[in-house]
C-alpha cells in the first residue's frame, strides 16, 4: 500500500499528501464533485492562487470527508500566509494539521505522525517569529513616540522661565561611545547578512526537496500505471521501488538542510543583531552622557550670572 509522503520545508512548501481515493465512474454525484474540487484546488495551488486552493480543498473535504485532504488544506493555509502576511492563516494551518495528525494517529496508513508533527512545529515557529517582529515593531513605535514627546517637552521648556537662556555647553575630548557604536553597527550588519544567507540556503534546499517530491509523485504514478503492488512483481516494479527509496532519502536530506540553513542562520543572525544592538546602545548612552557634559559653566546675564551644567 502506498505510504503518505510529506515534504518539510521552511521557505517552500507544497501539498504532498497522497492523492485521495475517490469513487470510480458511476459513483454518486457528491464524490464526482469532490474529485473535481480537489483537482481544481491542486491546480490553484500550483499556480500560486493559495486562497482559491484553500477554498477548493475545503469544499472537497466537506463533500468527501477524506482525511488526507486535510493535509492539503493545512499547507494551502501556510502558503497563503506568504502572500497575505496574515498570521491568522498560519494559526488556521496549525489547527487543520493537528486535526489531520489525530486521523494519522488513528490510521497510520495515512502517513507518518512524526513528519506531520514536524510540519506543525515549523509553522508554529513561523507564528512565533511573526509575533516577535510585531512586538519589536510596536516597541520601536513606542520609543519613537516617547522620544518625540521628550523633544517637544524640552522645546517648550526653552530657557529657565524668566527670560534668561542658559549658556550652551559642549562636550570635551573624544567621543567615548564612538567605538561601541561602530562595533555594534558592524555586528548588526553581519547578523543581517548571516540571516539572509541562511534564508537563501533554506530556499535553495527547499526547492530541491520539492523537486524530489515531484519526482516521487511521478514515480508512484508510474507504479500505478504498471500495476505494481509489490517490488517483486517485475523488474520494472523493483526498479521503481528503488527509485522511490532514493527519492525519499534525497528529499529527507534536502529537508534537513533546509531546516539547518533556515533555523541555524536565523538564530545566528538574530544573536549577532541582538549583541550588536546592545553594544550600539551602550555606545549611544556613553555618547549622550558625554554630549550633556559634567562641567559647570558661568554666563553673564542682565541680572547677574547664571551657573549651568551638571552638579
């Protein structure tokens, strides 16, 4: 019996569940309609029309109740996120795939539970990354708002309130924070480069893994056409079985490299960016203190002298 094959990638994913078995000619209209919807969903998916693919796969599942279609629905939602950037689509993908996992656990012939669990973990990581980016964006916006309010307050305060303006003071000596700012900027740049390189590697191996998956699907189709039930049926069947095993191994290797580049590059890039940001902020704080100065200055005014600076 054909086993379910699932390809796990970070950058490129596609519906790889085995083709659902619909009733043959002469079946009731709902089965024929389900098959039509399923094929339309596959076509939409391959063309990148992921919203249409979701709609067609969901309709096919509603008409047939075949659990394997849930896998197609889940991956279509995951790919829809790449064009919509709506994290709700990733959450829906997780919910659908978790339901499919329950079906696989009840009926192991539907696929490998471990591979489904890994797919779910990959999508949950994307959700976490999305949430972290949103949190960082919100924090940056809040910091910008706070800085604007502080600048406005200082501008409104102006002088000392009685018409006298404090004499300006300037920093003395070299900027003590310049070195930290330069080092921080370099580390953030390197971190960004590492992250981009990791993403590029993940995409390349993801595409390669998908090519192996496409070849594997075609090999299964050839086995069906040859009427192969067991590799011992004929030499052709044995050759096809060997081909399928090699394709599965190659696909697994490509998926592992996809994860290594995607997750490894992402973690290393984030670590470097975080370290660089910390060092840069330390330098910025040192420069800020240096610019404010600690020396006292005395300036004459119309009513005497004004002493300014930090005590």
